[in-house]
C-alpha cells in the first residue's frame, strides 16, 4: 500500500533578491542616461566610460556586479533554508543550482549592458537630431529624452523581475531534484495580480518533468514570464509513486 505523500510548505522568491536586481539594472541605466546628457552639456555626472563619442560604450560599474552576486546568494540561501526545515535534511545534503547561478550572473551582466547600451545610443540619437541644445528646441529634446528613459526603465524593471523569478524557480527545482523530490504542489501568490491560468493550478500536484500548460506554454512555477508562483515540495513516499496531475 502506498503511503500518502507529504507536502512541505515552501516559499516564493525572496523579495530581497528582486530588489537587488532592480537596483542593478536601474543603476546602469541611470548612469548611462546621465553620462549621455553630460556629454552633451546637459548634466555632469560621469559614471560611464565614454570610448567613442559617436557610439558611446557602457562600462558596468563594480557595484552592479556586487548587486547581482548578492541576489544570487540570497536566492540560494532562501532555497537552502526552506529545505533544511524538512526533518532529516541537513545543510550537507542540500545542493544543486550552482551552474544555473553562474549562467545567471553571466547572462544578466550581458542583459544589463545591452539594455543600457541601447538606451545610451537612443538618447544620443535624440540629442544629435536636436542639434544646438541652447536653442528653443532644448525643451522638446529633453522631453523626448525623458520619454525614452521611461521606456528603458520599464524594460529594465521587466527584465530584472523576470530574470530573478526564473533563477529562483530553477534553483529550487535543482535543489529539490538533488534530494529526490520530483513532484510539487503549485502555489500562487493568491492576490489579484495572479493570472487566471495560474490561479486554476493552485493546489494541484505536478511532476517537474511534466509541467502544466500555463497559457503561454508548459511551465513549472516561476518559469513563465514574471510568474510569482512557487513549488511546495512533495516528499517521496514509500512504495510506488503514482504519476498524477490532480488537486491535493
């Protein structure tokens, strides 16, 4: 006879990690924005290394690298802490996700640089088209620059949150699998922002190897774009486990 499998309450992505990644993305964007204005005589806050006045180059400040590093450590520590609350699981047994974290660092530094670079070039083009900034066209040019900054800031916000949620989901899955946990109970954030297709999955049990349809494809919790859902681990039971996609 198969024993009832036990579900252990997990946790969603640590808010501190999201805050750190937001700061990382927006810090480089702010520096790129201010340096572009400074180069055109509008501001004087040099934080970016300008190598070519026609196509300025974004240098990622060391502080940004430290923020990304802190975000990855926060996610790993949060996942470890949650699992160590399960009886019989020690810190020595919790592993997994190291390769994912290394790939995340590399990918996000590249994304941060690309976003800031694209913004810097876009603002440079706006100011170049304005010609003499000391004429009556200054106000119009700066309005266009402000609009461009808003567009870039929204993109930065999206990527920072989306990337952090995905890393958290992938690290949690890797640590679960390292402990032989292959099933989870889907948990949403249970608020008004939860997508209907995700809300329908609340409390249902799935296998990592066979994720459910979420409206944009088949995803485990946290893998869909800006998905705040998380996986409560289902501990393996004695006897033969039954494949299931059922509400528990």
